[in-house]
C-alpha cells in the first residue's frame, strides 16, 4: 500500500525533524550558560541531551495530543489523507528549520510544525480546521515572549538585589535548596498525577517527601564536591540548574513537534495500538534525533543566541534562563490541569524574549543588538507562511500521486 510507504518515509522525516529540533533549539536551554562562560558548549550540550530525553519521554505526551488532534480532528479523516498530511507537515517544517539552522537563526519549530499542519489542512480539509484551538496557539505565540521579557527583567533585578550584599554560605546553599525543591516538586506532581494517574493527595504528598529528600541530597553533594559557596559560585550553579530544568521543559513541550503528528497514523496502521504505548515509542525516537542534532549543528544557533543579542554574565544569564524555563513549563503543565492538554508554545520565542529582557534590564535599548534582533524577527515572521506554503504544495502533489 502506498500509504504505508509514505508513512514509513514519514517516520524517517520525524527523526529528521527531531534532528532539526536539536540543531536549532539546543540553543534555547544552553545559550545563557554558554554565553555567561559558566560551562563549555560541549558540557552544555551533554546536559541538554540528558534532560531533554527525560522531559520528552515523561511529559511529552501532554502536548502530543494538541499537535496530533487539536488543530485538525484526524480521527474523522481517511487514513491515506492523514498519512499524506503528516508527511507534508513534517517535511515542510524540516526544510524551513534546516535552512534557518544553516543560517544560524533561532526559529520556532513549534510554529514550523503548526504551519505545516495548517498548510495541508487548508488544501485537504479546510472545513475541519479547529480555528478556536489555533487561535489559542496564536495567542500563546504572542504571550510567551512578552511574558519572558517581563519575567526576565524582574528576575534580573531580584537577583541583582540579592547578590548586591555579601551573603553567608548558608544563605547561598539555602537559596539553591529552595530552588531545587520547588522545581522538583512541580515536576513530580505533574508526573505522578498525569503520567502515573495517582490521586491528588498521594501525588502532592509523595512529591513533597521526594522533593525534600532530593533537594537535600543535591545540596549536600554540591557542598561536599565543591567546598565553599561564594556568590559567584552560587550563580554558576543556579545557571546550571536552570539549564537542566529548561532542557527538561523543552523536551516536555517540543518533543511533539517531531513526532506528535504520527500518533493517529501509527494507531490506524498498527490496528489500534494503545495511545500511551505509541506516544512513548515516538517520544523515545524524538529524544534520539534531538541528541544527534544538538551534537552536530547545535553550535550554529548557540553562537547567535549566546553572543550576538546581548552580553551575558552569570547573573543576567541565570535570570534569562529561569524566565525561559518557567514560561515554557507553565504553558505545558498548567493548561493540562485546566483543559486537559498542554499548549505548544515557541521555546525559541520564549528564550530569545528572556535574553532581550535581561539586555533591556542591564543597559536599556543599547543592551540589545538591533541588527541581530531584526534578522531573527524577519525569520520569525516568515516561519508559518513558509511552512504552510511548502506543506500545502507537497500535499497537493502527494494527493495527485496517491489518487486521494
């Protein structure tokens, strides 16, 4: 069957898209730590790969539901239309992200994927497009960078005020402990309640106990390994923790961009494999592709984001990274509890918005490179229409070949 052949090729394209995610979006969690000189690019990429895999496999299915079925109700379409549409959407997104990565410009793989889905939907099933869900995604596209700028600006001044005065080692360790506790608590509640399907009381109590113990172990290990914690060292560890959490949030939100469109086709062609099993296997495939992409072309976009938008130091880098991580995590998890699915936002827009925010906080408009920012904004504006045009064209050609 020709639709099976197209599906198999599409799975290879899903891996290609995961590679694109690693190549272009590896900058999002790593750029601040690298730009601030806290860790080398190689070590940052290694941490990125580890925590992206954890986040994508544990929480990635939240957003897969939105990308797979939120914009277009695929269950109501014929199998050959779904397969050809998935192929077209992923190919369009891949081509645009690859071109942008080659140019060293951070673009949104989320926007590229949604543009691809929208492009084939306009050609194949215009009346089926869920404009309400699409409007929600568009609102998040605008809200996420604005929120990141605001949060980054506020965190920069908060961190600056805290570290302006000499702090005792106990205060620095306590700050790191509290930070790790809240991040791990929020993550574990999400995993226990949404992945393991535990009750609210059991999820919260188990998360509380586990987070208290985990935070204590991490702080003890840091103290034992690295000795006295002065302000500069504390900022460095704050930034590394932010990198790990941001990579985790990135994996949870963006894994769907490479594999989400293949959930329904996989179930249809395998005769009804359980959704949870399908999403887990696709998330593992996506994690592998992201790792390969990060270690091959990841440096191209990292150089732009880390060094050419504003000058980062450990304090501004920590503020920007926490702003990005919190924004992405909130858009992924909070809507899941409220409406049943995560909102796929642009981690790239959120990340760049955070860097712009600390640049403005440090030096005003002079703290942000207009030339680099303008180039990025042009690519952002072209992303959805370019992906939609490519996707619609590919689907039209495939429908002619397949006789759809």
